[in-house]
């Protein structure tokens, strides 16, 4: 098992390091195992520097992203347990379309762009099928991860989520909903944050070939402390699953690491 903790000055430097790693892994994987490259992706603040830098790199180097699969982690659900409208400001489908797919494709020739069909989401009508779809495509090559600031949720997995959990519908923990007020600042109050979501499981994440945990900003200091100390999965802080991945790196900035050199 390979486990690293890397600390940078800024979120943009994290984005640059992770984007370069994604590009290198994708090139190596597709050369050795022609097919698809599956990148597990969260929405929200933490991965934005990665998506921006990967887009810049793709444009500058004319990377072919047509075999890249964006495997989204989760989405909010309506009271009827269906996807929220995909034009809602908090929709993970909207985020993926506008802030991942459109950003990555912006500077690429049409033949090198990620096809719309390569953007995957779990289906709340049949969540378990998502793990099967991932496995049939060869498994996730790299999972980008982020930790909730207040309770350590990863995707929508709440504290107490078991290591063996798979893609499923969950009730969102109250602290997770509070954390998401910062993730989606157009929420006027916690009452507007949905109470349920569909999410990949802890096992879905742990089985990825590699993972990159992204932690930046002073509000993530407690998250950094818990994650940097983790040596195995602790259900009290679900994002600790990063330490259970076979090839894993914790990327942090000095603001999150509290001045750690």
C-alpha cells in the first residue's frame, strides 16, 4: 500500500499536482490497458482547482479525453426519492455538466472531448446497479475525494457508514446538511437543503485503484487532523476511507494543515 501526505501553499497548487497525476495515470493506463479511464468525482468546492487545472492541461497538451468516464459520487433527491431538477443550483448533475464536463471540454477539439454519455450518475431507482456498471467497465482508476468539515462525510456517507456499504439512498446527517450550506451558498437556510441523497458507498470508494483526498482551507483543519492520523477506516469520520485505498494521497494546503511544514 502506498500512502502519502502532501502539503502545498495554495489550492491552485493542489489542483496542478492532482491534474498532472490524473493525466499521467490516464496515459499510462490507456497505453497498458486500452479501454476507458474511470475518474470518480465529487461536486462542490474542493475539486474545483483540479478541474480547472486539468482543463488547462488538456488544452495546452491537446489531451484526448474521449475515453475518460466521469463517475459522479452522489446527488440530492426530492421527497419522492428522485433526482432534484438538474437546473437547480445544488444539483450535482448541473455541477457535473457545467463545472466538470463543460470546463474540461472547452479547449479541446471535438474528437478529443468527453462525450455526454461518459458522465455517469447513480440511479435512485436502482442504486445497486451503479457498482455493477463500474465493475463491468473495469473499476475506478482514481477517485477524487473530499471530506465534510463538520462530520467527515464523504460523498453523502454519514458518520456510522460501514466499510462494506455500497451505492444506496441515505438520509443526510444534520451536520452534512449544515456543511452543504457552504458548498452551495445559494441555500438561504438549512431548511432548503434536501434531507436525502443517493451516494456511492464506502466500499465503492475503497475499491478504486487509487484515491486523492483534497483538503484545503482553514475550515478543514479538523478534517486534516483526522485524515492525516487515519491508518484505516474509522466510521466516525467516513472520509478516513482514503487510508484504506491501495494507492492514496492526501493533498492539503497550509491553511488546512495549520502550518504543518
